[in-house]
């Protein structure tokens, strides 16, 4: 079974083949997702909410991400592993970002690191990429900035904020980001950004036209007790097992059957 790399995802984008992604935080689920055909597994700081029970992702530490990435890595033979740089582990300086990215890759086994933020983070993305660290950039709804954003709100609905997101996407891609995740962004805007960039885009609440789709595992299994966002879907409905639910998710993403209009946002 040939491992998925960033070059694999670039080729999938070129061919128009959709990329199926999910989060995972432990060995058992990572192994199941890998066998079910998930292309990319993200060890997200979402673990602060779905694993640790916090109200946000902010309390998550680098040590938490390293630990969970190491667990996931033991269960994976094929999928690309993307690990989050948590809150305040990269914002101080590019050097801080490099040190912590090194911890996630060397100690955790991550293949790619993810950081949040638009054009102001381009210098950090370039610093990492020039030193051999693949980066997944994250724009739109950035949960680490939830208090600045005033809550978990859709981003880019008006013309000015939509143009800012287009500018952010171009700046991050030009700086050397390997992937771009867009969260809670109007579907039409995400479609335009995806078409404009050479790098693969990953959508979560960003419409069906992104190159890849990702959900938080606990949302797509319907087990998170505090409720799931509009852009999620419970794939356990009609599935006889977790394995089948994940395989149904992969099939729906590949066939462009998920996300549907009911899981997408639109401009004002």
C-alpha cells in the first residue's frame, strides 16, 4: 500500500479526484480510518473539545498534540498525517514555530503541520517551508481566534471580507504552503479560491468544490455530546458499524455527494 504524500494530493487535485480526510486522536481509530481509505488524518487541536472536554481548543498544548500524534502514527500505514500547532505555539516568531513543528514531526511522527491565520502568517509559512517543513495553512473560521472573531461564525460573507480571504489564500500559497484548509467559508468563495490555487484545498463547511473534505471524527459519528455544526453529517445513520460509516463517508466525498447544500454556507 503506497503512502499518501503531499505530492499524491497534488496529483489528485490535478486529476480532479476528491480527497477524503478525518480527524483522529488514537491508535485504534487511526488504524480503522487508514484501512477504510481515508487519505489524510488530522490530529487536530479539536481534541481539546472532543477528547478533553474543554469549551474551546485554546487549552491544548504542544505536548498534547505530540502524544496524540504518536498514538495515531502507530496505527497508520497509508494516510498522510497532519498535526496542529496549538494556540500560542507558533505566533511569537518563525523560530518558535520551527521548534514546535520539529517536535510534532520528530517526536510525534507528523508529516505536515497546520497553523491558523492569513497573510500575517505568510512569513512563518515561508520560514518553515524553506527549512523542509510542509505546512497546511488554515483560513476562514480559525478556532484559536474564536474570541477575536466573536464566536464560531461564518467568515467571508461580505465583499470586503471575501477579498481578504482571497488575498490570504494567495499569500499563503505563494509563501510555500502545501495545503490550505478553509473553514466555515461560503461555498462560492471556496470554489473560486480552489480554482485559483495550485495547491489542494481542504474544506470544512466550505462547500463541495474544495479538493478535499474533512470532518471531526466525533461529529461524523454523532457522539460529541454538545452537538455538531451545520456543516457536519452523522454518517452512523444507516450504517451497521463505525467501519461502514467511515467507508460511507469516503464514498460520499469521492462521489461529491458530501457536503450537500444543507451542509454549506453562502454569501450575504
